[in-house]
């Protein structure tokens, strides 16, 4: 009797429990995510068809759908409401991701206390800390409210049980990677566990009309940990950014089904907690009685929000063959480009033989090209030991040919600088409407921009001026 040939349906298959990679044979190490001991056998799925069933709600013309159920409710934190587009929508699921120690738990605990009221209970589920540890933080930041409920759970079924007992209007889970379902194989934080936990919480949120805030981990590259499916399932994805050695924290909207992703919330982290900053420009400026060489102000756009920031540069004579190039808060590649433009187009030769240090004030990071002109002027000012005029801001992108290009939002940038008391500005051609009382100098290239440096105190004059002398 001939043996029956084993079909593909009968053959065992193997899948990685961490990333979902599939293979026809067992391996000790996953070839996709390089994890050891995560490849397990699973049966081939049977082919099934779904028959039409009963509908839960009848389809209606879109004009007859009641939109009042999606009205946003304030979180009690105006800066967070700004990023969310007005507040939390009932049934919305928000993923908040950021590096460890950046202040995610502190901010959400403050939101939990401020959003709690007689009509709206808040449930805070902590999976990384004990309830007593969270209580100590709540005492420190004064986030105590009778309608704020706290539980330390890592089991999904227990979390769902708390929802039936408390019936909250707002659920906060810190974090989604620590909660696991006993019915799903795999360690907490794995692909299958995160997908099951997030799916169950999203279903509960939609059915109850309950807003949900999920805290997510990030990888060493800054990306949200876990399957990419998690970002697609939730309604809003917020990125919590900030240097742990600085006070400034920024909340950016990466995805928002209920509003724009152009808004940025600014917060200040201190010993008493975290507070919103309606006017954060003061953190990025250094007020001085007299101007100092090597400093220049610019106006950057964080989303649609203009912020005045200060760029500082320092040049020091060196004895080593390869001078140092150190940056903080600025992109090294942009600084290197400005050095090359100043040497070739601005005729400043002293920069190539000195150690150069560039930085921003207050921990702000400037990555947009609109800060190019301020970086170039700060470097030229440091090289010539000549301070720029007081109350001057520089806005513009600098090309490799030395031209100053237009940037977006020049009018908003000038309006913010004028509001803070700055009276002079260097901008590209055709800036648009200028605030009354503000003197604006339009520059076409670096030669025009470098003329703002007083000639009497220049230590390293440009080459063309030396030749004319």
C-alpha cells in the first residue's frame, strides 16, 4: 500500500513569537529579529468562510449620524488639549510613547487627577510600579482626587474586571507592554501579547465610550516598541520628547484622527511635577545687558508654534592637526555646511584652523533649515570676536552657493519676535507683512548678511576686504 503523500496543509510550520516571522523548519534563532528560543510550531490555519450575520446597528446616511457623541472633553491640561485637538474624545484610544524618565507617567498621573470629577471617574492601571510608588508620586505632584482610582495589575482579565467595577470615563494603562493575557502564548511585550492586549482595550473603549491613554515603550532608536500594528489600531499617537538633563519637554502629535498633527505642547519638568508652558520662549533665551560675540537669535517653528531660540558659537585656537567640531542641539551636518559656506562664500579663513563649539540654550533642538542663517552669523561673530547688534533675529535657509532662501511661516516668526520685544530682523527677500515698528533687512546672500557685523571690531576680516585695503 502506497504511503499517503504529506500535503502542505499537514506539514508543521514554525513562527517567531516576537516578530511573527515564519519558516518551514525549526530554528533556534529567529532570522528576522535575531531572538533566541522564540521559534515555535503552530498548525496551518484551516480555510474558513464567513457567512453573513446579523448587523448590530443599521447603516444610516452620514448626515443622520449624531456627531455630538464625539465631542472632545478637556483633560485639564491646556497644552495637552492643544496637541489632542481640544481634548479627549469618548471612545478614543491614545498611545503616548517616549524614552524612560522623560516624564510620561508624571504627566498622565496629573491628567488622571485633573480629569476626574463626580460625573467622570478615572482608572489608573500601573504595571511597572506598585500602587504605593504611584501614590508617593501623586503626593509630590498633588494629584490626589477621590474620583481617581488606582490599581496595580499586569493581567488583562483583571484589568477588564476593574472596568466593570469602576466604570471609568478615562482609563490610563502604564504601560501596555507590561499587561499580558493568560490565553495567549508569549512573554509580555511580545508581538502576540501586545496585539491581544491592545485589541481588547480598544474594544472595551469603543463599547463603553471610554477614553483610553496607553503608555508605550520605545526602542534605542526612538521608535515605538512592539508591532507596527499598534500604531495603526489606536486613534492618536503622541511622542513625548526631551533631554533628560533639561527642563523642557515637547509632546508632538504623530497621528491624530480627531485633529491636526502640526501642534506641539510644551511642558516644564521640575521637582513638583510637570506644568504646561504657554510661552516657552523664555527657556531658550539668555538676557544680557551687553551683547556677547558668538550669539545669534532665530525663530523656529515647532509644528505651527513659533519659538525664539538662541544659537551660541565659540571658536578657540588649537594646536592639534584636526580641529574639534562639537555640537549640542544642532545637526552636525548643518553646522559643517555653514562652516564651508562661510569659508568659501564669506571669505572667512580662520574657521578651518580652530576648535569650534556650537550649541543651543535650554535644551531645544534646531533641525529645520530656517536656523541656517543664525548658525552662520553666530560662527562669523565668534570668529571675528564681534557681537551682533542687540534685539536682532536671523531667519533663513543658506544654500551652498551662499544664497539666503525663503522659508515657511516668516510672518508668524516675525510676529513672535516682535511680541517678545525684538526690533530688528534679517530675513530672505519678500518676507510679506511686517509687524509695525520692526525693522527688517532683506538679504540675498551671505555677503549681505555679514555686513551687520561692525567692521571696527573685526579680528579676522574677510579676504576681499583685506585685498581692497
